[in-house]
C-alpha cells in the first residue's frame, strides 16, 4: 500500500469514526441535562441532600467511545451513576432505588420522561438520547472510588468502579492524548487544561468505535454471541501501543487483543477488570464457550476486512469495502466529506442540529460611553465558562467558539493587567429575530444585577450570534478594551 494511500485511508477511517460519534451539540446537551438532574437531587429541600448526591457519567460516554445506534431511529444510550453516601448496612437495594426515584418523580418535567428499569431509572429525552441513572453507594472494600449497584433481580450488591476504569483507559493512551491536547491548545490559543475532554480523539478511542460498529453490523442477527463492549474496550486498551497512525493502531490492536485473554489454572477463561482483580469480564464465556469462539473468529474477520480495504487500490474501492462492514450511511457521509463519491454508495446527509443564526443587524449597539485613551501596555481579555444556570457552582465546560444551548448560564471574567482601582464596564449586544421579537435586543452599558467587578453572568435566551465586550475604566477614561467575544446560541 502506498504511503499516500495509507494517509487517505486514515482520513477516511477518522471521518467514519467522527460520523459514528455522538455530535458535540448533543454531548453538551447531555451534560446540561444530567447536571440539572444532579442539582435537583442535591437541593437543600431534597431528602437526599444529606447523602451528598453526585451524578457522573460512566461507560462509553465517559471514555469517549460512544457509537450511534445502528438504526437511525434509535437513540443514544448514556449511562450515569447517581452516587449517595450511605453505608451498605443502612439501606437495601430496593430502598436505595426507591429513594432516588421518589425525588426524581417530585419534579413534573422529570416525571414525564421517567421510567423504571431493572437496575436504574431511565430518563427518555425524545429524539435526542436516553439516560440510565444508576443509584449506587460506596463500596467500602474498594476505596475511594468503588461503588455498589442496585439490581432488582439479584440478591447481592453488584460492584463496579467506573472512575478508576476510565483513569486506566486514559493511561493507556496518555502519550498520544498529551500530544493531541497540546496541538489543539496551540491551534485555538488556549492552555492544555482548557481543552475539553471530548475535543480530541486518540487512535485508541477511534479504534474502539470502529470495532464496536463492525461488531454491531456483524452480529445484528446474533445477539447471543455479540461481543460485549467492556471486553472489546479492555482488550483494546491493553493491546494499544500509543500508535499515532490510525490504521496501524487498528490492525495492531486487533492482532494483539487475544494475547490479553487468560486461561487460568482452573481452566476458566478470564478478561480481568484492570482495576478490580476479582472481576472477570469474560465470565459468561465459561458458561457459553461458543461466545469466546465467536469473539476470536470475529477478530480474524475484522483484521481481514480492514486489510482488504487497505489493499483495494483506490479510495472509491476502499469505501466500497468498508460500506457493508461499517454501515452504508456512515461510510457514505464520511466519504462525501472527503470528496469521495463511490457510485455504489448513496450519500445520506446527516443533520447537525446546530443551526445558529448569523450575526444580524447591530444598529442598536450603542457607542462607547466613555472617553477612550487606550494605554499601549494595558490589556484585558475575557475568559468564559458554561454552567447549568446563572450562579451555579460547578462549571460544565470552558466557553469556546462552539455554539451553546439555550437556557444555560455563562460566566465571564475580565482578566487585566491594569492596576486597581479601576471599574469594569460590560457591553452585551444581542442580535437576531428571536431577541427582537421578544424585546430582548441589547447593546448598552447599563449595569446588570449579575455584575460583580471583573465577573459577569449571562443567561442564554435567544438563538443567534451575540457578543460581549469588557472595558477597563480608570479615572473616568477607558484605558483598555477587550476584543468582542462572540456567543453563538443555537436554536
């Protein structure tokens, strides 16, 4: 295979993985949703408040390995942990689940989308995703992050440790992840710490996504022998050697995954949980040996399929090979994004769901209300954070150029090298038809109730492109002004 061809194939595989991933806007909507639920559970008037409820993601959402459902009509499945600080001897599994359910049912908008499930409570957000909220308590035998799970069909508490598992998974790709985060930070002029976790993808994460989609297609009519995601993810994590090249990572991982399947002295097959030596992810293989056989045969098929794609000679033919094994729609969209239009594929355009009206009329924007005498050495810049609502304590993510949803809080900080005393004045300019129709066009310098020195809070209310600017006023004169920071609110 020519090097140029290999690079083109890498581009195609990355584009396919990107298409399979949960869209950024939907990821952010999910964070907003579960943060809202977490705040509701922990409010001071909640019966759960004394147990310090904490909601956090687990599984593929946390690991960055989500894959859209094979059927476009299905929703993304997001797994959440609802952790309460209750000792095991002070509750039962049923009592724990009932406590969480009672609080969720106490709010009308949550009650409408709430459904009970075997282990958890399901929150169904139509046409977006559904979230499984799993009540848990501390596992005092596995501190500090071990948890015990509810399960209405089992007598004994089940145990897990999604936080430590995610840390292990990140450790397996830390070299490449560090490089990618540094490159992203340089490109967008931010610190590495400000780079959102989901903004960069490593070859390991993409490999897991591609393997899971190949699995979904291959076993869509054989669910009994369908390899489970935790085994795929764990073996891939072990087998990954921080390859920067996606195709090399994919073929290398698939080749090495069987090396991390153990057969112990008692004859049982093991895929050990890397953060819990007592847990065997492959326990069912000992009860149903055909599942292990199906898994190994599937890995051989994966290797053969991707090697065939690499040896097909042209990108059009490569896309044709990948289409039946990864799904025609995903491959078509990915190929189309790279200018590849195989005649055998029908491109189906994906809806981004992130429509944002462009900057509209700004004639209502008021001129600077102060004499401007900028000092060459004086600087001021605005940094922002996204929160569930105004004055929330927990930041959801750093503000960036990406669109944000309606109904969330934005916290802006004016960072300046001007020595005190000075005054910070803010100008917020709303534009667009929604703001105009609601009488919400703004463009002045009037102080707002949310102002507090260098900090300004805003709530997103209208779809459109808006901006905020900070001015440093000293002795009645504007000595420094920031660049406008544009806020794009999606409809």
